């Protein structure tokens, strides 16, 4: 028996200090609840500290920005898109024209196709004068979309063409043909964009 008491004493001495003795289920549940409460409290403290830090950083950044001390390039505001005067003129004429938007869009597509063909036609040596070209365009557009459809657009186009083609019944020069072909191609592209 003496050996048995000695063994128990030895085991008691060898047991680690602070080791938890197994408790009841109720005490274990209480310990878990206590730990979770401490965890929740720590989480609240952490969230409050993070929010405080963000607020301090925001205030600091505002002060630095007011003083103009930010390092590195600052994003510049995007400049407005340049206004294409031809597009603006044709868009205004398109909007002022009679008809529904869908009808006007279809007529604009037809005019664009006509001007694409005109950009090829103007290179034809059989077409001698600007007056002949104008008359062909007028006749073709009247047949294609009617005499009253997009009248304002066609008047705007005539004014633009007057800056490129001679107003007299003189022969077309190579420079005039080249300029007219480029203008017709541009007119077609702008009308197609407006018709979208």
C-alpha cells in the first residue's frame, strides 16, 4: 500500500502546473460562452480601431490634398470630345428635318450610300463639270428618298460642297475631284453615324 501512495504522490508531482482538470459539461459550455463573448468584444474593439484609423487617414489625405503636397501625377479631368463641325451641322439639319426618327435614319442611310457612290463617280473623266455632278446628285437623291425627305440635310450638304466644287459651269480640276471624293466619303460616314 505504501507503494500505491507513493505512486499517487509521484503522479501528482509530475502533473503539469496549471493543467485543467476535466470539468463538467456545464462548466465547459460556460467557458466556451465566455471565450466567445471575449472574442466578440475583441472584434468590436478591432472594428472600432480600424474605423478610427480610416477616418484619421481620410482627414490627413484631405489636408495634404488642400496643401497640394500629393506626390505623383494627379489624374486630370478628361477633356471634352472635339466637336466635328460637319457632324454638328448635319446632325442639326437631321434633327430639324420632317419625319420620324426611324424614317429619317433610313433616308440618311440611303443618302450615305449615294454619297459613297458619288465619291467614285467624281473621279470619272466623263463627268466634266461640277454642275453636271450636282444635277446627277439632285436627280438621284430625289428618286432614292424623294424630293422632300431630309431637305435640310441636303441643303447643308450643298453648302459644304460649294466650298469644294466650283459654282460656275467650269470643268472640274483634279484637285477639285480629289477634294470632292474625300468630302463625299466623309459625308457618307457622318450620315451613317447619325443614322445609328
